[in-house]
C-alpha cells in the first residue's frame, strides 16, 4: 500500500511539474515573441527573463525561440509519460503514449519539412503551432489519465 501512495505522490509531482513547465514555456515565448516583433510591451505574466532576453539580438532570439520550443516539446511529453506510468504502472499504456507522441513528432517534422521544401512555411505555421500547442500542454495528461482510468475501472469490475 505504501508503494501505491508513493506512486500517486510522484504522479502529483509530475502534474505540478507539467503545469509549471506549461507556465514557463508560455511566459518565455511571450517575452521572446514580443522582442522579435519589436512590440513596446509584451503580454507575459511575469518579467523574470526579460532583462536576459533584451540583451540578445533579434537574430539570436529566433534561435532561442526554436530551442525553447524544442526543449518543451520534449520535456512536457516525457513528464506526461512518466507521471501516467507512475500512476498506472502499465507498460502497455506507456507504449501507447510513446507511439502517439512519436506520431505527433513525425507529423510535425514532416509538415515543417514540406513547408520548408516548398517555401510555404509561413502558410502552415498556424497549423504547426496548433499541434505543438497540444503536445506542449497538460491536455494529453488529463485526456489519457481519464481514458486509462476508465480502462482500469472496467478491468477491475466483475462481470455481471
């Protein structure tokens, strides 16, 4: 029973880490985008990194934007997978999550590659941003938690 509570504690920590990552990702990217666009003010929630980012040239900010996006595109799914595995302790569920995220990543790379190859990246950026927004959010955590919870509930229910 002690292990069960410890697993749930780890899942709760993962969930908190997921929310914090989402907050920081949004905040950092709002600051970077405002500086790249030359806006007089940015709409970020706090200005913890604004001094650092103001010291960087616009050309380098573009690289920072891609780096931050890539970092959180990897980190948030990893936290989701580890947290859900900690709760359910089911390798099949973990495998499903890994496959779904790999499909999303491959789709993103394919679409971005096509956009770059045919010089129409700006026209598909909105679509890419929507997919990345889902991958970098806690929505998959909530969705898969509910789905896996229902699977567990049905498996543990005696047949009538």
